[in-house]
């Protein structure tokens, strides 16, 4: 992740792609520390559910066929759920 220009909202697409489990933990900590310290908002698209729940205040799981028919299942919204204290 490279942050060149300061912004109010950051869009982060799959930060864990191609990272092993140890690198994912480090990346999660760096992203979370930056967002909390800068007091900014981030929208993170992530396929690693554990990383998503660590990074986010809210996780929304989409169901359906990507790029064709996708819906957010509101019953799957997870708020303040932390499985691990990394």
C-alpha cells in the first residue's frame, strides 16, 4: 500500500493478495494503525474473512454471481467482532 496524497477516504482493494499469513498480520497492523492514527475512513475489499474482521468496524458479506447479480445480505453484517487480538 502506498499513500502518496492525503485523503479523507481510502479505498483499499485486496491488501492481502499474494501475502502469506505472517505478511497478512503485518499488513493488517500497518493499515489499521495508519487509519486510526490519521482518523480517516477506509473501504476495504477483502476476501480473507479473518483479515477483514480484524481491519473493519463493520463487515458486509455479498452473495451472488460477481459482476452479474450481487446482494448484500444484511443478516450477515458483522459489527465489532474481533476473533483475534493481533
